[in-house]
């Protein structure tokens, strides 16, 4: 389970200030609105519950933060051999391996019909999910969430 660094929002703010990066620069580079970025620095759970994976990647790159360390995850490159452009294929094959239908997974995740089909057919769709949903998906697929985040 993901256990973010306590007060992750404070760590992000401190790192931004340490590097001398203005909020406006982060907003411009990563595509946040000013209010969205203020929420990331203002609320401890914002990064997990609202912010998309692609935005987290951008933020971590800009602030030179290790996403895995900040989220309290163990990262072993040997365990993470799924390429981003193959994650959707891995997800589908893992679901099928577990004998779970796409509609069953849709129900378990609380999604609308077709969401899992979209996930399994679109290479970049997972990048538009917040970490909280990626963690839920990993739990349903009985895999380490790191496999889906890398």
C-alpha cells in the first residue's frame, strides 16, 4: 500500500522554494491551473486523490523528486518490466488471468460501463488517472501498484 511521505504537500512546497521555482512556472510546464497547484501544496492527500499520474510525473521531474520515495514505495527495476506503451495489454491479460470479466472489474471499481474497455485499449489512458484509482486497480488485479506507475 502507498504511504506517502508525511505532509507530502509541505515537502513539495519546500522543494519548489529550495530550487527557486515559481508556482507560475510549475503551472505553465505541467498544465495545472493556479488553483490546482495551490491545492497540491495546500492539501496532504491532493496528490493521491485528484492529481493525474501524468501531472505527478511532470511535477516530480521539474522538482527533481523521486516519485517512489515520496510515495513510500519500494522500487525494484527488475519487478517493473512493463513498458508504458504495454501497460494496457498487461492490465487486460492480468484481468483475464484472474478470470475477471471487464464488466465485473468495472463494477468493483465503481466505473461506468466501458471504462475498463477504454483502459485496456488506450495506451495512455492510465496516465489520466489519479494514484488512488491506480492503487484500487492494482488491488483488484492483485499486483504491486508500482507495476502500473512505472
